[in-house]
């Protein structure tokens, strides 16, 4: 079983791609075995239940093979695959992937600082914060509140299956967009957790 | 001198990758470290982000725990579905 963290550049060679396009059995098997686990874990991480996660992953693979002839081997096969999963996940949640210029969390954050940039409403005690994060269901509930692009950015970054450049390519965003998405995701999550009552 | 608000922005938008737009000079990085040593609110904030990251990783691990068999089954289903018609 290949190392899931490998960039899989062998899969992007012209020769291998030709075999995939021809749906040659050995090639198909090796690429499906290389990435299905990661895809499923990501789908579950995005909050889909198991049956839906399975469907999403299958659907992503079917599309992958259907459009493979259009794939230009400038990025890795894995990146392409995750991009497809992301599109399907967004469709399923009826979530636009548009990068909004503003996000509600910005105003919330503003209110926590005074005009000179000092904390006005300081962060919650970390022990209390930790207790809430470890309370069953709290993190899941807070993740549910994230728009898909923020959730995908956070999930891919925290699970660390993909390198930053790959995350950007899969989401079709720049590195600086990614920074903004993570800023929004992390702060929304923090604010959500801080607002939950403890056990 | 970095304000707490700027520190929060820097910490929470960390992407872990190399982005030329976000390359910080060693001076700014040193300033960040100094601020975190001196400011207990920002130190708490940084700790919250770590707890959040760790919590998320543990959650994803738990979700993926008994998946090995299911993944194998899913792989077989996919291979069957996409294979060349005989």
C-alpha cells in the first residue's frame, strides 16, 4: 500500500495516465487503492454520514474517470480528485463555493478588541475551552455551521493529508485566499465553542 | 509593535505552506514571539487554536477508526463500477 502522504507523482506520468484513461485494470486498482481512504475520511470530516460519504466517494471516482481525458498533468492526480470531491460535496450541501469578500465573524472579532487593537473581551480560559472541545458533539456542531469552502480548507489543513499548494489547487484559490478561509473557519469555530455552555 | 488584533490575524490565518505574500521577516516573527511571551490573552488565544487543531484531528481519527474494512469494500465497489466493460 503506497504511503498516503506521497505526492503520487508516478500517477501523473503520461504513460500512467494513458493506462488510466484506457481503464487498464492494474492502473485503476492502484490509484483507487491509493486514495479512496483519504477521500472517505475527508467526506466524513466534512460531516457527511457514512452512506452519503460512500456515495460521494464513488461519485467522485466515476466523474474522475469520465473527465480524465481533460486532465492536464500540471497538478497531481490526487489534487484533481479532491477538487472533484469538493465540488460534489458543495453541490450536495447546496453551498456556493464563492469566496465572499466579508464574513460575519469579522464583525464578531472586531467587537473583541478596542480601538487600539487590545483585547476588550479576552479569550476564554483554555482549560474551560478544552473541556468544551472534548464534550461530545460540540466540535461537530460547530463544524456544521461553517460554509463548505471554510470547512474544506480547515479539514484539509488540519487532517494534513494535502500540502498547502494542493489544497489551494483543489479549492481553486490562492494561498492568500486560503489564509483568509482558515482565519474565518478557526475564529468561527472558536467563537462557537466559547459560546457553548460547559458540561 | 504588533497589536493583539494583528497577532490574532497572523495566528489564525496560518496556512503552514510557503506563500510569498505571507512570508514574514525574521523581525516580525521575533515580534510575534515576544508579544506572545508578554501578553497572556494572546497566549491563551494561541493555546485555544492548538486545542482546536488537536480536537479536530482527534475527531477525524475517531471517525476513520473502524473504516479499514469499509474502505476495502468501497474500493472494490469503485473498481467494479469504473472498470472497462468486458
